[in-house]
């Protein structure tokens, strides 16, 4: 197992490098650069070629691609992601300022998603083909079908229309002001958590249904165990394995949702930073974010595999 | 017909300068007027915080360098200019840090007499050296916005200090635009050496003499400022401070306003007609303000390449475009017909004159027939296909669709290509386009700013239009201070453009915003309110509550 983990960690290095190289090239293929933005995003601006050239030169954009790439990789190895072309602040500081919001939102989404998914999935399974089951299935199919940006706008409009209320404009990390943080993030988390709960509920339902037909469940019932004990202790525990896997994978998809939700709810997190960075062709920020996201994906994948092995001792990696 | 209260469309204020330019006595009169502001009968209440939305984080704190509204709106109240525009009086030019000024007979020298006893937020005294430094900085493309500096340095030669409170500005040539530029929100007086002493991204950079002081800035969240208790205008400002919140989504902005998290949707922005109707229907204490705006939709044709190097094709475009329909579709009726200069300015052709030109005639069928004839005459018997670059965004896309539909009827098939801002500008810079639409605007209502883009060598002349006769008139009008005389020339220039058609004007936008009626003494919307809105100097909130 240890050898397996070590090998996986070593394999992360070329994967990360590949992801960053790819995004480096893709971004440079897009027409336009940040100098055009610095000179003014509005058409009225007097385009001044001399000024454009000066800004490009200041930012190193006039260097050959290979030089730009080499410099970036060399600095990134020392965790120096450079300065944002747009905000002109160190990218690492920009990330540090924003990650608490995104992390809190991701955690809350995961929590809400899981808390909703498992009870609904179990209920749907043990009341198969009843109105409860139909309701739960409608809930989960809707969760998979509704785009998160649409749901987010609907929630905003609903809150304003019916309650004349919206999450506050102030922001605070959870450890500074938990109540403010909760008020700020609960609705965005519901949006992102809904999709997660839909997938989780569907997976829980099918998994529990499968397990409920197993011999050991029949044996538990034959022993006279109460239905609640049978479901929670014998069925659910074993049914959770694929659910955890799918939630792990969906956590990565969740980050895509966070980008949309942070933009619509105006949350100053990493997702919104990425959108702004792409709009402004802010290469250092985009590359750093892709690096962080790619590292995150790899770590999550590794963790899922490890948890899988812990939950099912029969699983061993070569 | 719009059912919201129309605000008075002002003549362009800056041009009263023409009178001032020849009589400093009048300038003194204006000074006296400014020093005794007329407030409403109710006594202003002190206190309250004004909150509004801007759609992006501030790229820097340097108002000389970043002149977009995103920077101007939150930063301008921290400063004063030498002169400013009276937003309560049609934008007339009035004294600010300069108590008065004199313009030399030959119009190439302006002497500013500065106020004494004015202090920067850090406690240091404001003097002529600061003003001189600021003007030099504004004319330096490395330290100021290249956009601004390009125009400013064309006119500004140098400045010298006769003493600590007398600044003499020398001009390269007589120019009416100089005073307009100096009264603009960007021409603020900074402390000498500030650029060399502090990074323009650092809050230490924000040392001004204005009614508000820097309080905090959180990128992606907000910019906050607080009242300057030692402001040189005693008793002002009334409010305790303000907060510009970063919100990129219009739905969120409007929702936040309805939830009373914002005092105003934006300054001269962020309110469209459907939302305005909701406000008037459901919120009796909301005020919907609309006014003119120095922003327009245009269809820029590349006259250096076929097919638009043929004037007949350009004319066919102008004839085939149904502007009134476009106003209905793109901005739901909130637009104005206009030619090549803001119709709200005294320099534009009156609408009746404009309608004498065939492309503004009401009979669309007749126009289409003529457009088809012109295309055939130009050799496009079977019509033509054109790649049409459009900047992404619902406002631009809706107008583009309307135009696409119109031009199809005369045989011009526009293939719309949606591009984001950077890609769009990249193509323009490389002259890699046939035709494009993007919003254009001027930060100051001056003919120089409207017309510079049509002069042969202008860097922003993306369409490559060139007419030496036009350039000659441009140079001529730029030297004239008298509004009426200048307008005679600018109207001649507009007639030339209406014939040559370097681009086709769709419509002029209107500025609009919503705010709560607790906010008192908010100025009427002018065409450049998004930049010049009076720095909250005389605005107050009923019972110190702004929402």
C-alpha cells in the first residue's frame, strides 16, 4: 500500500506539469492579451501601439513562448507563481485571500449534499415504488437536470421577491464569524449541494436496494433484528462504498459548479477569481489556479482510493 | 414612449468656458456661485453610508492611469481638481482647487490662482508644486492613461509656479478641450512625488484633498471611504462615507438593490427598462432616474478593404438599418437617435437636420429600395456576405441581431461572430475585420473626443477612414473657444461624416439608475454622470439612513 501511495504521488508531478503546459499553450492561442485590458476595456480608448508595446514588454509578453514557459516553471517549482497581470499583486496572496471562501463553500455544499442524499436515498430504497420513492426520484432527476446558474438566479429572485432579503454583502471566514459565514454561504451551498445530493441519493438508493437483497441482510432479519438496525447497521454500511466513491468524484465536479455559483452570488472566492483571470487574460493567475485545481483533483483521487481500501479490506493495490 | 420622469437634457456645460476664457470676471462670478451652494429647503442630515455596485475590482488606485468608471467612481471623491463640473448646473465649469483663472489673449496660457489652506489627507499642505506635478503626470504616457495622455500632451506644453499658489499652464496651441479635460473626474491633483513614493496598487497612494478619505479595500469585494472631517469646504460632505461593492451580475445588482443592500443600483448605470418598471410598480420610495449618455452603438466598417471601401456599400448599410427598431429591441426604447456626436451636445446637428439625410428618413421601404440599387451599382448583384464581429454581451448582441435582420432585407448577410473584449480589440488592432460593433463612449463631452477617431492618423481609427478636409476642420474647431462658432464647424464635420459614413450610428444609450428617495440632493443625470457625479459632496440621506 505504501509503495502504491508513493508511486501515485510521484506520478502526480508529470500529470501536473502536463496540465499546466496545456493551459499555458491554450491561453496563448486565444487572441488578445491583458495589455489590451490595461489600456482600457472600452472601445473609446485611444489605442496606442507604443503604450501597448511598453506594457507587453513590462509584463514579459514580448518574450518567446519557451522563455515565458521556462521562467514560469522555474518559479512555480519554488512556489512563486508571480504577480497577477491584472491586480499586480502576488498570485499566491490573491489565492490566500480567496481560498477560505471557496473552501467553506465547498465544505458546506458537501455537508448539505451528503446530509440530503443519504436519507433520501435510503428512504427511497426501503419504500421502493411508493409515492415517497417517486418523489425522491423526481427530486434527484431535477437535481441532475437543473443548471446551477439558473437555480442560483431563481433562489436570488425568490429570496428578494418573497422575503426582500439576500445573503449579506459582508464576508468573513468561518473561524472569524461563523454565523455571518453561514448566512452568506448557505444558499450558494444549497445550489451546489443540490446536484451532489441528487447524484448521491440515486447512488444510495440503488446501492441500498442491491444490499437489501443480500443473504446477510436476510440472515439479520431472520435473527429478529429490528428493521432500523437492519437498514442502518447491516445494509447502509455496506451500501456506502460506491456512494463515497461517487461523492469523491462529484467533489471535483462541484468545483466547476462553485465557479458559476460564486459568480452569480458575488462571492469573492477562487472560482470567481478564475473567471476574472480568464476574462483579463491574466496568465499567471490562470496557470496558478490550474496548477492548484489539478493538484486538488489528484489528491482527491488518491484519497478516494485510500478510503476505498480502508472501507473494504478486501481491496488491495498492486 | 417612456413613462419615467425625463430629466432635463443639458447643454454641454464645459463650453461655458468659452465665455470664461475671455473674461476672468465671469470666472470669479462662478466662484462666488460655487461657494454659496443652494441647498433644498430642508436642512441636510449628517451621516449615513451610500452603497452602490461597480462590476469589477479596481485594477489600481491611480485615477490618472486607470480612467475607467470602475476606478473613477470610487476614487474621485478622494481628490479635487483645479476646476470641476457643477453637476447641479448642467456641468458648468466651476472652480475647485483653483479659486479663479485667467486665459491669455492668444489662448495659449492659462494662469490658475490656487486656494490657500488646503491640506492633503496626510496633513501636508497643497501647493502649486503638487498641481504642477499632477499636470506633468497627466501628460506623461508612462504615468498616466495613454488614452488620456495622448490627447492631453497634444495641447499641454508645460506648467510653472510663479509662487506657491499661482500656476501658469502653457499650451502648445489654443485648445478648447484643455479646460474640459482639466474639469474631468480624472484630472485630479495628487501629492507631488506620489507615483515615485507609492505603488499605485497600494492604499498609501491614496492621498488626496477630497471630501472623503480611504478606509479599506478588499479586492473582489468592495472599496470603502469615510468622511474627511478636515475637508476644506466647511460642513461638507454630509454623509459619513461610501462603499462601492463589486458585483458583476446585473440580476444580483438589481436583487441587492431591492433587498435594500444597495443605496443605488449604480451611478448612472445598472438599471434597464424592465427593472425600472418593477421599481415604479412595487417600490414607491424608489427613484428611477434617466438621462442622456455619451455612449453609442456603432457599426464600424473597415474602409481600407472591400466591400466597405466602396461608399455605396456603406450607404446601403446606413439606409437599410432601422434605428428605431434597434432602439426597441436592443434597449427596449431607452435610446436616442443621433449622428456622429452626442445629440445632447450643442455641437450636434438638430434632429430635424439629421432627418434630411436619407438614412434617417422615416420611409423604410424607400430606403431599402435605394440600398438595393446602390449594392447593384457597386457590383453586388447577388448581395454580399460579411463577417460581423460583435462584442459579447446582451446589449450588443440584441442590437446586432436587429441589424442582421435589417441588412438581410437589402442583400447584406451578416455572419455574426461573438468575441470577448480582448479578442475583439486584438482583431481591431491588427486591422483584421470587415465590420464590428462594440459600444463606444467618451468620458468628456467634447468634439475633440468624439471626432479624434475619424482623423487620418488617430490610433483608434480602426476603420482607417481618412478625409483631409475633415482633418482640417477638426484642427480648426479644436482651437475655437466660442461654443456657437465651434458648433458651426462641428456640424459641417458631421455632415461630412453623414455622407462619407465611416461607421453607422445605431443609437445613443441613455444613462439610468435607481436609488432610494431617502437620498437627497442627488444630481440630475448628465451624459457623463458615470464619471462626474459630484463626489457625494452635497448629497445627504434622510435621517442619516441611505436605504
